[in-house]
C-alpha cells in the first residue's frame, strides 16, 4: 500500500475522514510565551522563548510544546529560578496519518467502508498486522491488504499512542527547590529557518541611473509557527552556520571593497536588521519585508571579456553584459548590502519593465564598487588567438596574442578585455609589445579598454615574455 492510500484513509476532511476516540486531548493553539527569533544568513536561527511555569517542589517533568522540529538539542539552555535541569529529551515522532497507522501495528482499529451506490456504511474490527509499503489487516478469519482503489473508506482509532506528539516537544526534567509560578527562558539554535536578500533593480540606460529596492525573504520550514515574535535578522557569516560549506561566494561582483561604515547596528562583525514591531512567522511560510529603497543612483552598462592564459577560440565568444554601480553614501546606494540576488530590469520602447538578467552578490560593505554580470552580449563578440609561441632559451617563451573584437550595434562600445592567468606563471611576466596600452590591475591580469566602433571591429595585439 502506498503512502497516498494511507493519507486517503486518514485525511482530515471528506469521505476519508480519520477519527480518534473523543478522549483525545484538545491541543491549544500555541504553548509559546514571549518569543524572540534571531535569524542568521546560513540557515540558522536562535530562538528565545520565555514562558511562565507553575512548578512543584522536587523532581518534576516539564514539557515545552511548539519548539522547532529542526531544533539542535545540544544547544538547548533553560534559565529558571530555583531549579536545575536534570535531563532533557526532544520528542520529534509527530502525529501524522502515516505514523498513527504505523504505531497501530498489533492494535485493533475500525475500518468503515461506504457503498458508493447506496451510501450505506459497513464497519469491521481489524487488527493491523503490518505497514510495510502497504497496510495488511486481519479481519475475522482472513488477511486483507487495503487497496488504493479510491473507494470511500476511513480508519477509526481507539486512542492516540503516548509516543506520538501533535507538535514538536522538548521534555525537561527539573530539580525544583520550591513550588510556585515563575518565568523560564528556553533558548536553542534551529535549522530550517533562514533568510536571503533579494534586490530588484530598474536600470535607465539613457539617464545612467538605477532604482534599487531590497527585500528580506524569510522562509520557515521548522514545522513550527512562531507567533507575535520579535524578529532580528543578522547579515554576515557565523562559524557553524553552514555545516556543508555552502555555495561558492560570488566575490567577483565586488570590483573594489568599500571602506565606509554603514549607519546600521552592528554586533561584532555582523550587521543587524530588526524588523519593525512584532510579526508572526508561520510554518511553511515565505515572508518578505523591504529594507532598502533607493532611487536615481548612478549606474552604467559595460562589456567585459576575460581570456585565460593561452586561451584561443575557434569561434568568437560573446562579451559579458555588466551593470556597474556603487554602494557608497555619495553617488551610490548608501548602505551595506547583505548577500543575495540582484534582478535587473529595463524599460522597453513601450515603457514596460522587462527582465534583463540577474547576478548574485556577497556581503558587500558600504562604499564598494560593484559589477554585476547580467548576461552575454548578443552583438559584441571577442575572438582570442594564440598567434605565435617562440622559445627564447633559458626556459623562457614569447607568446603573441591577437584579440579580434566586433560590434554589430549602431553605436560604439567599450569592452574591458582582460588577459588573465598571469600570476601562476613562474618568474616575471613582461608585456614586451602591445597595440593598445594596458592596465595592470593586479598580478593575475592585464586589462585593455578597447573602443569598438559602431558596426565595426578592432584588433588588439600583445606579446608576453614568460617562463611558460
């Protein structure tokens, strides 16, 4: 029997309604108290939940329902006056249709079938023999396998097993030195609750301006709703946040790191983004909150092409389309930018904003120069060629490169042509000849700012003396 049939038998609505005896306890909406949620960037959150407890004296067991199902039990701390923690257990075997049927193995339940023609119901007591890929029942003197045939049926259980919890629950055994009511603060780290920054950028190429709106996108997959909580977002990387190392950071988007301090609260090397007021983060919910709204910041479009050492292409390749702007206070966005994805739009001739590409940025200090690769140019191509390699003796070589740049646009363009791979070559690298003066930005690369005329082409040549 498939899980689909188990759900069909135990669904909470319609003809496949699952029923439990009326002695099942009524579950409150939430047992949480005053909740604060600090959410880090790497799928990690700190939950602090203060609840009022009425404790007896001596050794007592206290349940904390409505904790995160993705709790890291080893991080739990409980602060309560005149009591110490003796033992704690996290019960995550949740009450679901499938788990209810699995726990009923060896038990007797009632199977109710409805005749689709007459609507008449028949009831049979059945012993659950197995739930291994299907439900096997003993009914009277025969064994039956429930079929996934869509016929109306439901299962009625006499009770809910004590080992099944309706909500994720932390059970703590306390040694209490006195009886009485007092506050207790439960703190723990949880997975499955994180946030990312998403940016929407509207670029006006004619005016050289950009409008940027930044959104914080929260996603809660903890299995628990955090109601009416104080929420604080933390931008930056903390050790232990991403156990798997995460994806490669898109550091190439930062062309020059900024040196300006943003006007936001900091905690060590982290920036804090408190959400205004209290908010409810529902389970399986995605929530968006605006944190940046800038209009008319300077921006320019550009073309870039990067060639690896000894790179030669049989066919021309597209130059990269790049959007350049700054996060500086003067002449920029004026803020530190949490890591996220920037989606770029431009208006067409009809005035409608059209998507033109997206790129990821790392955590970016205020004052940084940013270059976002949004796609590949349709009309601007580059064809690098190793024209000649000559052994000079003494382990040195001379390499002559040619780069053919073409432009099918109706206006001239400038392409930043980058020859990379110069830093790993053993010994000094020297450009002995070049048709256009280059700029050596770093040990790895030389850059030519090549103007390519409208509907035309430009050829750049350069000779390199190297150890390889």
